[in-house]
C-alpha cells in the first residue's frame, strides 16, 4: 500500500477516498483500477465505487487506461491560503534569483520530516532532477531540508536524527553526527549545501526564509550540475533572496 503523509483510516468512507487519491505519486500520469487496488489494499469493488464518486466530484478523471488526478484538485490546492500567499510573495524573488544565476531555483516548505516543493523554475542544461512542484524529499539529504531542519526546534531535529536516514545516493550522509555538524554549520553560515546527496550529478545551496522570531517559514535554493555549477558562488544571491522574502512576509503579517 502506498504510504501517505498521514495514513488514512480505511474504516471510513473518507479515509478510503483519501487512500485512492494518495495512491498517485508525482511520477504517475494515470493509474489503472488494478494499480489503485494494489496500492490502497482495498477491495476492487470499493475502489471502483470510490473512484466513480471522485470522478463525479471532479477529483479524478476517467481515462482509457484508468484514472488520473483531475483539475478540481488543482483548484482546491490553489485555495490553500498559506502556500498560495507565500508563493505570490516569493515569485518575484525566485524569478530575480533565476535571472541572476540561470540555474534551477526552488521554494520549499517543511511538512513533517520532508520538504515539499512549492515552486520550481528550471535552469538551463540541467542534469535530471528528482524535484517537482508538489513533490517531496527527505529533509536530511537536500539543501532546503537542511536549512529548514537547522532552524527547527530541538524536538524535530532530535526526531529526524534518531530516526532512519534514507540513503538516496552513495553521497547521502546518513551518520547522525555528520548531519548534525552540517546543521550547525548552516546556522553559522546562513546557508546549507548539498553535494549529490539527493541525486547524482547535482549540487545545491539553500538559505532559510525566517519570520520575525527567526522561525523557518520556507527555504530558497539554487541547484546546478556537478562540473559547471559552484554553489559557493551563489551564497550571497540565495541568502539575499531568502532574507528579502522573509522581511516581506514579516511586514505583511504585522499589518494583519
């Protein structure tokens, strides 16, 4: 069964519907009925009935091969006030950072022990990147995740460092002590680095977007291919973008 950020209660109708929706990953354009049954662990008759209801309410579309997520979900997602308002405020900073670097720019937020990518502006001549808007990655192996974790409370840091640290590549750092050293270094420098830890061929630098109390709201990163991209050369640019967005968010919040 596919794992969701919060596993749904399969004893309720709503939980079953959520399980069907979460069966889709960022790589899935469509799924067959059989695939939905396999991923949810629900009976075929239940999945067929629930999928039909989701089609009726424009949360799924029926296709020749099965089902795909519908535009109705996108409309609901765009009404999520926190992410939408953050994205609206961030976009000028992200676009400016892209124009300065011509490399891939990300805006990410933390959800649990993962980074959720809110926005991505793809750079030129990039190596294959696992990141997608709406996609997720572990905190410990991404530059964005490291800065979000570095400025997080002690309980979250302890929870992540004492839990299993997934190895995404041969370069992923999975020793808790070494990750902790990187988090401390990020606080001191104001940025965190990733060097082929989430995907081979990519390097990254990220800076936190902090509120007035120095709590992390989000993080901004610049990513480029190994061999051409030097993340140290973009520290000032990414840090300035993150600080500018943080100041703007704090100013907006003080007016409300």
